[in-house]
């Protein structure tokens, strides 16, 4: 039989590395909603939200976001600067 516990009752501690990026700043400057950027990039709005909060994502996701914002891949440092 299964025993259900709240996350607070377990040792659940997600180790999320936060990465600085300028996605939100650029998106707002372009007057684009999260949903619109997600549609252009072919990813979910939840993924956009996570990326804007600094959570890590796959290289392919970064590539899609860079292109959806209208940048060339050579301009990746403008959107995702090295830490």
C-alpha cells in the first residue's frame, strides 16, 4: 500500500542552479507576452517562465528562444551571458 507524504515531510530539496539571462528584459522590450514567445519558439509558456526565473534548460531550448527573439545564434551572449 502507498503512503503519501507532503514534500515538506520528506527530504525533497531540488538543487536548481540559477543562471542569469536577459530573456525577460528582451521580451518585455519587444512587447511580447510569454505565450507569444513560447509559440514562436515552439516551447511551452511554463518553460519560458522557468528560463526567465534563471532555471537551467537544454541547449536546444536556448537556441529556440534566441531565434524566437529575433537574434542570430552568434548573438547568444546577449541573451544568455556566461556566468
